[in-house]
């Protein structure tokens, strides 16, 4: 991988600073998410706790408020994630195998090692083992939010590396959810969903650039996937894969002025970062500490989650980068030092949104869900603080004479 991760100069018809705006949105949204999560915990342990929990379980039509947030609003979140993955694969930092290599291998290491650590802690509990994927996820909004607090202390290439790694991590989480956290499949509904996806791809093939038919069919797809037994949020990813992205003739660059994917992605960034993800955080971060003793934090389930996030991500991400660089298969991100890579690896241990989401899929028992939340909050908090401190005291790597 080249040591320079800078993006090519924008051409006519291309959105300027797409990645910069993406990073800014995610960072600001991450800071808001921190505040919302803290407020949810305070609310869940105040005199408003009963109102908080009863409101989440109140039904609005066929679903409770919490399910509307987790199944419907989060489908829009996954739609945006899918759009980002597709754009980055075709027209961004992941558009070539050369660019995908280092963040891709780091993402794999950052998913495998946390899962192994979790399994080691919970190998004797057949029920708890089902949550093995919980510490494998990285919360890009939270991680970039912490990174943004450091300003110019962190080179831009490292921010791009973290964003690319987190996007690959999201892709892995989507695959895990689809393969391992589904049950009671309904073949008729799956067949109906497959037909809708085929129609969506046909619209793409026929160069239909209006977003209206895609979004209307997307609602139908969501209903069918919701009934099928596969988690409804997967519908958002499937829809994203069918949204057209137009490339400028003669170049590998996208033309955002005419690209439906860019239009939809641009429209979703603000509501997802500042409404949907904070709503999810508020609805799911609230955990009551009533009757909780410190012993809960040393139970295998909580330790497996916290240890997987803190140690697993550090070992998995940093270890993968170390092996890739030492073997000559990749270079460190431009101007980044090893200590800064270590700090970013620690920030990858902030697994808030996606880890909570997988935890809710893995366990129906509220008591187990609470222990998962304890582990996520503890592991993410320590990882975030440690990552910030390491990056705060680290220094940039001086450019070599060849790159000066």
C-alpha cells in the first residue's frame, strides 16, 4: 500500500471534500452520541426511570417504540452504511485492492481477536457463547468523535485509515448479522424479498436515476425482510447495493451531480448522524444500576465483552498492521507513528452502537442484555480514554527524505 493516503484532486462534477465532510459529520455525531448515551444512563437511574423504560416498551401500532427505533430507524442507518461501503469501494479510499489491503486486514484482525477473547471467557456457558460477535464491532461515530478532539495532532492519513477500517468493520458486522443472528426463516417472505431485490437491480440496469421507485420498493423490502426472520436492518444494506452510482466517462471518479447514490447519501448523513443514531443510543444505552454490585463487572459475560473490546481490538488491529508493515506488504499511513497506530487501535475498542445492536440480537434475556451493556460501556469507556491519552502524547512520524 502506498504510504500516501491523500485523495486525488477533485475534478469537475465531483463533490469537493466528500471524505472531509464525512469525517466531520461522523465526528460531530460521535460527540453528540457521547452526550446522549450519558443522558440515557442518568435517566435510567433517576426518578424518570419508570417513564423511560415504560415508554420504550409502549406499542405504536404493530411494534414497540424501541422496536421502531431498532428495526425501522436503524434500517436507515444500515442503508447509509451500505451506501458508504459501495461508494468507497467504487470511488473512494477502498476503490483499489492496494488501498483496501491495510485497513481490510486490520479490520479482520480487529474482529477475530475480540471474538476469541470473548469465547475464552465464556466457553463454559452455552448460552453466553452466542454473543461472541458483540466485541467485534467498532463504532465509527464514537471513534472519530474522540479523534476529532485531538485536531491537527493526528495526521489526516490516520483519520482516513480509521474511517476505512471502520467501514470494512461495518461490512463484516453486516455479514455476521445476516449469517449468525437470524432465526425462524419464512421462505415465502424471503422469496418475496428476493423478487423485490431483483426488480431493484433491474431498475439500476435500466439506468433509472429517480430515487422515488427505489425508496418505495425499499419500504416493501423492509416489510418482507422484517417478516422473513432475517433482521429488518439488512433490507437497508440490500437497498443500498442497488442504488446507482454514475462514474465520469474516462475516469474512475463518480459524478455526484447525476449520481443517485451521492444524492441519497448526502441527504441521509445529517439525519442519521444527528437523529437516528442518537435515538438508538438513548433507547439502548440506558441501563439501571439499581442492585448492581461490582461483581457484575467481573462476570464472564461482562469481562468477555469489555476484554474483547479493549484488549482484543488493540491486539487485533495493531498486530495486523505490525505484521503487514514488517512483512513489506503495506506501509504505515503517511506521517503516522507506531504509537499513533496504537492509539487508533485502542479507539477501535469503542464498540458502542454496533456492539449494542448485536447484543440485542444475541440475547432476549434483559439480565444478559444488561451485562452486555455493562461490558460495552466499561470496555468502550476505557478504550476511548486510553486511546485519547496515547494519541495526545504521541508525535507524528517525520517524513523520510524520499517523501520530503
